[in-house]
């Protein structure tokens, strides 16, 4: 099935919420990216810094200039220089050290980098993210940085069919967003985006459901 057909189904599911749909292209080539662009999508998510920058630089000028790029993977401090300025948003800021590196690099490049703080409210050991109890301190530190614009929070929910668990975790994220008066809430992927939307997601990150036969 084409990206356009898949997107039509997704738009029906999301029409009452009007989220930003981020096409997660990290496993797909430039052709799929262009197909998604032609279908009307303008937001693209990547998670490997060097490969993503190389891909972005190979895209035609029209697609490149009219697209918004989101870095959604774990970001190591030694890769910050490749991501800052090439991506409009960095969703995965998970430590003060990383935020400081981003701020320094953005300052060097004379830009203000938009970021989201990744929260690990499921307390999964294999996943990155700030513990909710440490979030306020990090937000206060980040808000004092001149070259960063904190736009919201992000989480990656467990791969689970337990809707009650997902509901609880997404609801917690909405409460944190509202508590700190932030604009964006990036949560929900191909399997759980409908639950995420019911709990206030403003950005959903969709890969397989957009690009493959479902």
C-alpha cells in the first residue's frame, strides 16, 4: 500500500486531534521520504546523526527546504555538532550535560535550537530519559540557557499491549506537560498513537504504519 493511502487512514483517526505527524524515516530511504513529502507530510524523524545528515543533504532542494527535521534517537555528546542546526527539533535531551553541549554548539552557530526533554516515566532500564522526579531541575537549568528553546516533553512507551499501562503513562506525561506549561508533547508511535492522542499528544512519530502494508 502506498504512503498516501496509509496516510489517508491515519488522518481519519487523527482528525479530531490535529497532531503534528512525524514520518519516522530512519529505516527508509530517500525515495520513501519523497513519497511521504508528495503525500503531504512535512515533518521527518531520524535517529542516527551521521546517516541522517547524509540523507538530508542528498534530498532535492524543494523537499529539503520545505521539510521540518526531528532528531528522535539517543544523542551522544560527540554527535551534537552534526545535529544542531541540521534538525529543527531535538526530542531526546536526557541530561544536563547534553543540554549544555547543545547550547554551546547552537551558540557557536548563532542559532536557537528547539528541544524536547525525554522522560522515562516507565522507568525502563534499557531506555534513556530523565526520571520524572529530576525533571523540574533540568527544566530550570535548560530555561536559563540562551541558545536553547524548550518546547516540550517526549517519551517512548514500553512495547506493550496493556492499554491500561499505556493510558497511565501517557496521562502522566500530559500532567507533566501541563504542570510545566510546555507546548509540545511528543509521544505515540505506530502501535499506540491512538491512546497517546487521547492523552494529549501533540506530536506522534509514525514509521511502519505509514511506510509498510498494514
